[in-house]
């Protein structure tokens, strides 16, 4: 036989809701602090700890992100000259103003991502100091050096590298299987 449900009346305790002037001003100050904290977060400074400064993890990720962007920018310059005998990738650099314009727009957007309020939150970056910028640019310039080194690899060594396809593959893409 099931037990009978017991219904007890529930009453809320009475609370004195009147605040003194000091309590009211404290609550207002705390609310203002909370609003300022939320505003600061929304402004893109969420990456900063109030006492420690920017987190080292975010600095590391920002450096990796900017290094990748600079490697991409310098690889675009590398891609202009693909022949083995063409070592100087800057020859005729300003002959194509459209290319130069797009390259500078990408660089400006990179700076915008690294220093502007909401983009700091969206891309989870922190502003970098000049040493970090120098490191990112130097790693980016490294892609120019790698391209030069690849152009000096002898052709017979490149042809000795085994191909990644079977004979019955007939040249189809191995990803489409």
C-alpha cells in the first residue's frame, strides 16, 4: 500500500529589505565594479589578470598565431617566383600594385587583430611587445630562407624521392578513395 502524501504548508521567512545608507552605497559600488568588469571583458581585455598582467599562455598563442600569419605573408612573396633559377623573390616586386596593396591590407588587418578591443576576445590574442613582433617577423622571414634552400636541392635528389601513389592508381588523388 503506497504511503499517503503529506502536504506541509511552506512559508518564506520574512526578510527586512530596508538598507542603511552605507549598505546601499556599498551595493552600488559593487554593482559599478561588476559592470566595469563586464565592460572591461567586453572591451577585449579579458586576457589580462588584474594582478599578473597578460597570461603567458595567451602570449604564447598570440606569438604562434602572428608567426603563422607572417610565414603566410612571406610565403605569398615566395610564391611569385617558382622557377629554380629565380632566387631573388623581390625582383619586380612593385610591378604588380594589386599584389602589394593586398599584402599591406593583410598586414594592417594583422595589426588590427592584435591591438583592437573586440578582436582581442574573438581571436584570443594579447598585444605583443616589440621583442615578440621581432620574433614573429624573423620566423616569417625564415620561410624565405627555406624557399631558397629548397631551390638549391639538386634535381636528381628530388627525383629519387619515392612517389606516393601505386601503379594501378593511374594518377588519381589518394584522398578520393
